[in-house]
């Protein structure tokens, strides 16, 4: 069984920063892309950023220049550094990983349980 666990969320004032972490654990053979998504109250979940195995990254236009995604392959972790936070960044942030549990299996998509980020004065 595989589990993703996010941490690092909380309450922050506008203009502040937070660093989210996501740890993958369990039976893991390899991890392909890792991503962050978010879901604001009353809205659908949206993609925020992803990073591939070569550490090439891509971002939602709304967060470009403010958020940075990174990963530690040795620790099966992905991070999201969020700077210059705005009230509209308030959401539950979810980690996602495409991974294989054995060499013979296909890649599967695994989600974390989410971590709440609130940007408010």
C-alpha cells in the first residue's frame, strides 16, 4: 500500500510564505511526475504545479513567479514553496504522484489527504 502525506499548511497573512511538504511511503518501485493541486471553497480542484523525474517544472499562470515546486527523489518527497501569498490562494492543497509499486505494474495516480492553507489578515 502507498500513502502520500502532506504537511506545512496553516494560516498566513497576505504577502507571507509557506512551504508545503509531501512524503510518499509504502511499497514504491519508482515515482514519475509529482504534482500539487488545490481546491478552494465552492470551486473545483485545479492543478497548481508539477515536476518530472528530470526536475523540469510547470506552473499554473496564477502562481508563476511566486510558487516553486521541488522534489527529493531519495526521500520520495515533493515540496511547494509559496511566497507572496494572496487571499485567493486559500484552498486545500493536495499532493499527487504517478508511481509504480513494482517494475511490472503500470503507473498509478495516488493522492494525499490534503493540507489547508488560509491566507488572511
